[in-house]
């Protein structure tokens, strides 16, 4: 998987949680959990899809004509998967893409077998990207709901025991659940791999046309 910084992961994790990343720079009196931030009446909400729209447009550029209307049609179509066979093909491509180690220059995509797999992915690219995005949003939302129940049931601790259960303070004062960070990193790594596949295919198309 490509190397992604912790700071980048946390910012995108907030976006996928529908929270404005500006919360990272807000002054705080102490550490908070992501659930507490999510439940705060003063939290600034964002639309995850709108916030990541430019990234998705950049990644899928070879599949639409560059206009917002064209991208909207492509993204709407990406949400529809044709029956059980279509779902099976999509999930197989998801697994292949996530298992791939694609270097930044895409050298591995120059081999004949990888070229063939990349070509199979090309018409599914928008559906793949929507799957990465939508599954990350759903799983993070589900985790935050589980955290809500866990935190509401958390016992109050004090005295000698308290220090063993406290969460170490972090610089920005937000504690991210491990699952949220893992889902975000998976979304980012999968998107980067797909972007490299798209870039490789687009280069081959341009070379063939010249």
C-alpha cells in the first residue's frame, strides 16, 4: 500500500465522518473522542461526497468530459450495479485492486497480465471508486454509533484505577477509533491504486491514438 501520513488520514477520517476538518485546529481543554466531537451541538458538518468531489473527478477524469453535469451522470450510474453477477465482478475487482502493490510510476502495470487486469478494471472504475467511498462512510458511521453506546455505558472511574484507563492526550485533542483510521487508510490506499491504474490506461490510450 502507498505510504499515507497520519495527519492526512485523520483529516480524511473527519470528512468521511461528515465533520469539517477545521475541528483539528480548534482550541480544546483536553482530549475528546471522535464520538464526542460528532455529537457536539457546535460541530460543523460537511457533505462527504461534496468535500471529496474534486478528488473523485480527478481520479475518474478519463471517463467524463470534464463538466459537472457529465460527472454527476457518471457518479449516479456508479451507484447502480447490475444484479448478482455485476456485484460478483465488482467485488472481485475490489479484492484484486486492494491486493495489488502498485508503485508510483505504475511499472508493474506494464506487464501483460497486469495490463489485462487493468483493462478489465477501466470500465468499472467509477463503480469501484463509489464502492470505496460508500463502504468507508457506512462503516465509519456504524462504528460511531457503536461508540455512542459504548461511551454511554462506560463506568465512571476514579482514584488509583483511573490512570490505567485514561486515553493518552494527543496534540489536537481528538482520539480516533482504530477502526475509523483503518477504514480511512483503506479508502485512501484503494483510491490511489485505482488512480494509478487509470493513469496507466489513459497513457496507453493516448499513445495508441498518436
